[in-house]
């Protein structure tokens, strides 16, 4: 298996970046041991430590970009702690609400749009730290980096601290939930996570990359252009990650509810958004 991976990297001239990435990750994790003791070595670790329990006891809204999202719903979230994903900033025109944070963990999204995301999101940006990506534009922004752990489903864990990596969980939503819990959030409210995906004709979710052909998977018009590559979601893996999040958060007294309008995500308890907004966490 490793030999096959190495051969693939060689064909794409990525052998050196791959091993540099592995070395950097090992250094990252070693330094993370000090950060866990409250002794940050890097500016990035200092940023993470400043965020610890920043929203202790609060709720946070984890906003997906699914077609069910309504702009009038988003406007009602003013004053809440909000995590948005990827290119959410494309909805800013005509929308007063701005997210508190933005998360991005999709490698294709990062490779193709990182400069734009960093310039336009107007919030602290959580992003994978990897030498395989050019994230130079983040040097002068509020970029906060993390390593992703892609463990087999049977070994998947919900990570309660970021210094040795955050679990991928096959979804940026899973990553955002881990970050929110690090900040002390006690109630995670999901919205706009339809969990119902259109794939281009001729492709399946087993394909590593698919090519956009006008599918409607987002509430934002023209989120992708025809011909754009994207990573198809692996629904089963996403569901395993969400079940892991539900179980492990419950054991720590953290609630997760789903306020998405419709959709096919039924792992988390459902709640109507207006009812949730009428219940203050203060």
C-alpha cells in the first residue's frame, strides 16, 4: 500500500513535499506536547491557546452551504457564535450577517481558492497546515493552522484539543465541531447541512475527483463553475464521523442539534430553528 502511494507521489513530483510534510507534522506534534502544558512554542500555538474556552458555556451555529439555507434565517443569527465553511463569503452581498469564524479543510478547495478565501472571508480562518498547499497569503491574516488526522473509521475520534491534530471525519463540519468544543462551546447547532448531494453524470462518490456540470449542492448561485473539479462527499464516512461526534460529545455533556430545513441528516436530534433561537444560552 505504501509503495503504491509512493509511486503515485513520484509520478506527480510530490515525493519531497510529502516527506517534508511528514517531518513537519512530527515536529508539530512534538511541539504540541508543550502547548498542551500551556507552553506555546509558535505563534500559531499561542493563537490556539487564546481561543481555549473563549466561548465557554455558549452555543455555536455550524453553518453548511446546502440548498436549504435561507438568507432570512442567517440574518436571525446576528450576535451568535457562527462557524461558516469554505466559500460562504460569496453570500455576503445582500447579507448583513458575518460569521465569527471560517473553516476550510477540502484539499481541492484550498488548492484552487485559498487566496480568495483568505482575502474575502473577513474572519479568523482555520485551515490545514501542509507543505502540499501554498498558503503564503495567510501569513499576514488571522490564519490558524491545524493538521488533519485521517484515521480509519473504526479508530476515528472526536478530538477535544488541536495540538496533535484534528480528525478529518470526511467533512469540514466535523472539523468545525472539534474547534468549537475547544473553545468551550456546550451546544452545537447545525444548520444548512442537507447531507444530500448531486453528483455529475457518470461519476460516483468513489471517484477521487469529479467535474462540475451544473449540479445544485449549495444555496449560493454559481458556487462552482462548470468544469471545476471537486471532491465528492463520502456519505457513509461522514455519517460515521457524525455518529462519533454525537457519542463523544454526549459523554462530555455537549449537545448537538440539527436545525437544517429538511435534508437527509437524521443522526442528530432535530429542532426548528425559530424554537432554538427562542432559547437563550445566557
